[in-house]
């Protein structure tokens, strides 16, 4: 059951649009203010190199990049050139800008960050109503992690956008017979797979959801061929598209094998990207402690059993699945930051109905979200601006917050 306002929908629509527009303006302004990175490093330089080659010589360079990558083991610790959709998007950005540079590639992250705020507003409104949408949209607009990613030349923002689109389309399809949601679902999964390999985990989670609902006798998600196809076809379709760009199966295998081996055993991975299964929980606590506590509280809210549980369950299952992967960096699960903030907004909305939340009636949740957004903005500044954190690994976050020397 959505958490909604009691007023008629028609009377709320103008106010919802105006406040949503204000949140988007705030998101653009905050990201533009901090869009001042001039020194790029590590993975960013690799993506800039890939985009430069493709923008200058066309898609035929993908095979050449793959050959260079497979034949030079020193490159295996860096992103592989098979993340073709992100490279194509950044190459297009270079064409539009007239030259390839760090800020040009980072502009893709900037636009992806704005898109994530907009998608959060739409998705939360569809799932839980306008009030939750506005509160969660404001939380995403000032998320420390999202603000940080919006200024770097990484693929995480664009990847998160397609992951969130896939989750939204899957949820919508469970309530609608319109096959357009299957197209959006399948297309988003194909795009995510061509941006980052870990999208396979999302695909498996959604297949498990579909199988679980049918096994439990829940017919909310119709057993339509189009739904099954939307989940089963993206992987082979992505593989075919990749093969069209690099028509050499043995070369593709060598690239993936070298990249997988090096990312598991490289010095940086061993020093900064491993740890216990609960490492992501620590990272989110370091980045947004109050928000993650509120999100955890959403699983224990009174009356939550009457609401749609897909978002909470999918967030939990994805969190657990990615926590079992050996290589860990909160950037790799940055897409979870969006549903976490929606869940936090749900908790704030429900507090006035709880005995301990009587003081938060009326404007209380709105004031609380504004204070929380301000707190998150201050955390972003202290960690990523004053603290100078580049890659938000646990050690760097803890050092920036003076938990370790």
C-alpha cells in the first residue's frame, strides 16, 4: 500500500511538479558547484584513453584495444575495453565537445547523476506516492556518494542509472500487462551488461524473484513469454553485440580471463578491495550513518507488511549477493544508495504513526529530511573535498573521518 497524501491526486500534481523541479535544480546546482576536478588518475585515465581512441578512429578500435589489453598483463588491473556501451557514450561526448578530456568524460557522470535524481522521483512516486518521492529525491540530490561520483570519470553513475531502470521496469511489469515494460526491462539489462560485468548478478536476482513468485503461487507477475524473454535474452544479446564489435571469441576470453585474475590478486585489490561480507555496511555507515540507520529501520516499520515489499527485498538481496563477491568497493554497489534513500524516506514518513515519533507530526519528516540532506552535504565536503578522498574505499573513508591515523 503506497504511503500517500489524503488530498485528491489532481490537487497535488502541480505542487509535486514544482517541488520536484526545485529538487532537480538543487541537484544540478550542487553538482555543478563541485564539478571542479582537473586532475584525473587511475581508472579514469584508462577510460579517457579508450574514449579518445574510439572518438578518433571509430568502433574498429575496439578490437585493437582488446588486443593491446590481452597482450599486456600490466593493464589487467585496470578496466577492460569490453565495457563498450560506456566507452561509446563517452566517445560520443568527446565528439560533441570537440575533444577528449577528463571533464568531458566526467560530464557523463554529471548527467547520469541528474538522471538518477529524476528517476528516483518518478520511481518512488509510482511505488509509494508523492510525499515519499520528494523526500527520497532530496536525499539522493545531496547523497555524499552520488555527489562524489558525479564529478569523476567513472562508469558507476551510468551503470546505476540502467540498474535502477531495470528494477523499476520489473516492478511496473508486476502490476501491468503492458509489454512496453518488458522492452524497458530487457533494454536496461542489455545496457547494464555492456557497461559492467557485475550486471549478471542483478539479472540472476531478478530471475530468482520471478521464479520465487511463481513457485509461491503469486500471480502478480504474469507468466508471460515476454517477461521471461526480457530476463533471459539480455545476456546472449549483449554477448552478440560485443562479438559484433570484437569478432574474436578467443580474444574476448583472454581479456576477461586476464582482467578477472588481476582484479582478484592485484596489489591494490588485496590492500583496499577485500574484506568481510559486511564491509559494504561499514562503507555506507561511514558515508551516510543516519540514512543507513533509517533504511534498516524501514524493515521494522509498523504497517510495512501492508506495503509492496519488492524494493526492500530486492535491495536486501542485491546487498547480500554483492557482499559475497570477493572484490569490494562501495562504488561497485553505488546503485544501492538510491533504494536505501527511498527506504529511509519511508521510515521518516512512518515515524509520526509510531509512539516515539509524535514530535515529528506534520512538517516533522520534511524538516528532518532537510536537516539530513544538509548533514550529508557536509559529510561529502569533509570526506571528498577537504579530505581529498579519490576512491571511496573503506580505509580512505575511515582516514578522512579520522577514525584511523
